[in-house]
C-alpha cells in the first residue's frame, strides 16, 4: 500500500509542525515558481538525532527530474522519492551537523525566474536537550532489567535500538513469538480500517532524550516494516502516545513507560509509543515529558511514516501531562483522551499540603472526623490521605531509593548534594533563588487562607474551633520543614508557573485541541481522583476561551462502565480527528479553533452513564439538581471550603482587611484578637485574580 501525498499534507497542517521556505515569484508570473519545503517529522528548529523527514512540492514549470537537493553543499537528491502524483518528493535528510544546517533546493539550468528554496534545519543531540534546558543528574537503567539494551554511555544512551516480537494468543494473553513457524494459537485482529491481520506485535526499544522509549505496532516478521513511503496492513496510520500517572522526583532513567502492550489500542491497528520520561512517577516534569514525546514522535515518523494524527492516552497524572503538553507545546498531540485527570501538578500538590496542615491541626482544634471531613470538602474522610501522597515532592530530603545516600543533599554534611524537591528538579523552569542557591519553590502559600470558613458559616464547626484550626495550620519552609507560621510562596516562581503554563489556564494550544475526558466516579470511596477536578478543567476552559466547544466530559460509575466509556472516547476522538484532518486539507483557510469546532462529530457532548448503562446527555454544571449531579455529586477541596474559586487556579491570594461582621457568627473579643494575630495582613479576597496570575506568555517556550 503506497502512502498518499494528501495524508502527509494534512498531517503537517494539523500538527502545526511544518516549516516552509518559499521563494517569491516574479511580478506578474502566471505559474507557481516556488518550491514548498516542509519538515514533516518535527519543527525545523527542533530537529534531533541528525535526521529529518522532508517533503518538497515541485512547481508546475519544473520537471521533477531537474530538482536537485543539497545539504550544505552535499548532494542528497538520491534520498528523495516521488510521492502522490509525482509533483512532490519525500526524503530523509541525514547526517545533520549540530546547530544550523542549510537545505538547498534548486532546479537544473538555472536562469531568470528559476525557483529556489533555502531552509535552515536546526539539529540537536539525540540525548537532548532541545528546549528543556541543561540536564540534571540521571542514574541509568537501560542496561539492566527490564530493558537489557546493552552498555550505556555518559548520557544513559545505548548504541542502537532493539526489536522483539510478541503475539496475542487465542486464550487472550501476550507471549513471546518463537522462532520458526507461526504458533498454532496465534490470534488475528481486525484494524479500524477493516483489515484482518495476524496479531503479532513488533516492539522497538531504545534511548532518546536520556529516556528509554518503546514503540509497538502490528507487524508480521518477514514482511516489509512500514516506512515513510510504504504502508502495511497492520498499521491504521494513527499513533497513540501513552502517559503514566503519579508524581515523583526521579533522577532516574527508570523502568516503566506509559505502556505500549495495550490490547485496546494494538488490536485496532494503532501504533503505540511512550517513554520512561512520560510517566510522572518517574519524571514529574511536563517540560521534559513534552520534549521527550516530541523526540520519540520524530523518530517514529522518520522510521515508520507520518501518522494521520497523534492521540494521547493516560489516566490521572497521565491526563495531567496530556493537558499541560497540549497547552504549552501544541502539535505534539492532536487530541487528548484522558481518564480521572487533573489540570496541572501544582494545584493538586497544593491540595496535598493543605490536607496535611488540616490533619495536623484538626485534633488540637477539637474537630470530629465528620467535622474534619467537612473542612476538607471531600466526600470521604480518607480522601485527604490519598492527596498527601503528592506533597512529598516539595521535601528536599525525600529522595527515592535510586539516589545514593552519599549523594543526597544535607544542609551541613553535603550542601551541594542532590535536592529531591520539585523546585530543584525543575529549576530550569522556575529559576534559582540567589539567596539560597536552591530552586525557587512554590511552597504552599497559606497566607490569608481561612480554612473551614464555609463550615463555620454553616454551623458545622464553632467559632472557637475555627480559630483553633487556623491557629494550627502553619506552613512549610524551603527545606521541607513544617513551620508554626504560615508560608508565603515565591511570587517570581508563581508568575513563571503561570506564564510558562506549569499552572494550566487552558489559554494556549488547548484553545483548539480536541479533548475527551472521562471519569469513573469514586468520590465516596476516598479515592483522590475526585469529580470536582473535571469542573476545574471546565471552568478554566470557559475563563480562558469563553466556551468549552473542544472539551467533552463524561462521568460514569467506576469499573466496567468506565472502561466502556474510555473505549467509546477512543472511537469518538478518532472520528473527530479524522474529520478534522480531512477538513484541514480541504480548507487550509480555516484557523485551528474553527477546524476543531466544525469537525466535532454530531452527538458528541457532555454526558454521564447511569448505573444501568443509560447515557444521559447533559452539560457539565455545578447545579446540584442536574441529573448527572444527582447520580454523581460533586464534593469540594480545602481551598474551596476556605472560600476559594471552584477552578482551583489561585495559588496565592490577594488580601483584604478582615471584617468581623461579614462572618455571620459571633466571636468573643478574645477570639477576634487571636484571629487577627493569625491574619495580620488580612484575609484572602477571592474575587480577585491570584498574586502573579498572568496569562500564558507564549507556546513552545525554551528554557
């Protein structure tokens, strides 16, 4: 099966990654006298690994055999092959030097008006960085279990990728493919485009950007592997990129990816890719996650061909990564399919800190279990316990086991050691505090926050309990130590977090990226993937864009119905992006927002799935009377119960003077004096934007 030029053009337009160089035609020319040159594998200024897949569109006045291609004087014409109707050429430009390279396209018999094109290709090392900034220390794993990829160099890279095969058995599991004849218990599968093939999976593993990557797709050994010019029956021309959850400060190459042996995806013919840096448990840094996904996708495209589009797949922090990447680095993912997700890391980690503060202050304040749960806002007294897994990423001494004790930071014994706090782990983004030499931290800002305010006003806790609770909240210092005084976050770091997209305001690429977000409901069980996070996402969408046309949210019971909802989201996103790709090719005049809106399939809308399996189409809302909210009630979090916005987007509040009459409860003079001592600068004015809360400065920011 030969790949068509139209597919390649559409991908370049949709992905936003094409770089073109055009020579202006002479005035009054009646024919196209320009070469259009496009880098299809990545952005022309962010190439890595020394090669790039390039397409050249040939003007009608130039015979294709007259086209000559050179790279800094080296003839590469024989690397290009005709595609489509022969008026375009596709080639892999290799042996790029680090830095700037000039690709020249000329035609024989140069004369007046003959077309030319010069394109600058900027190449970066395969070990990176491209845009994430200087490398941090890394402990290599590629040579050991489970990878066993051979010796590594100083960048944890191996000499070459390795390929293995597995097959799906008729009993429904994966097994290593033996040498020789195909096994009798080999299953078959039918791809989304209707081709039935042996269910054999080719798995490539190697190293890119210091991470271990995996690529899997259906392929029978002995038949041609797909490449940029030729397709095969097993691949449906779509790429799925998987992301893993949790959040860890991982100075490690790690031992897990987002997973590529995924039956749901492979059985339908999707190619699946991921890397160890796309698992937040290994690498809680969305910038290096984005960079690695970009570089792995680049390698995939150069090796196997240009996908029609790329969809993200992953739950919890795997959804978080997709949203952060699509907003700050649009084009890496064309669509987001998320499950039980969150908008960003910092606002979720803040909830973990606040849970710990409240838990420690609740007993001295005399709160019962029910009162403490009400103060947190959650649907279960156990939910805070889950959120407290997050806040350890701000403790410098909380290093994972792979960081040797002798190399860890200690303020006296080893002040130059590795600090395992988020601020230091991604100091390329937040910068370094010159006063301490540490990364500028966004420690939990508790200044002015009146914890339990709504429970006080509702009569759930007493005035004395409210005062005691807030007296006991305290804060956290840059060493990760709990302090009796409340902590104030670094305003410069907060501003950087907003303007670079670390706090996600959905005002970059998410203005047009299609998103289907599903959530199996677990609020009453104490699971910290609570439903209010879907509303966080929705409210930020509307605040940034005035609508939520490209965000679909579906809630269901957990378990089998949640799995079925995810499968439906996959089919719906495929249909959405298929329509968008075709529309982009037919209507290049339309902008990204318009394309996404027009391509959205009819009937694709917010909904919930009732326990009996019925689908209720209903716009996501906070109205408790809504049918879906009757089935799956929202709860809140500590900052919302303190009066904060339901978007959870404010990290540090602006302050206003205290107003005794505004509480609607009676404080004794002694209680009021104590409360004033807790809030000497005033209390949060939640009607105003947060301190340092600025719009996203730009997409594709380099550090």
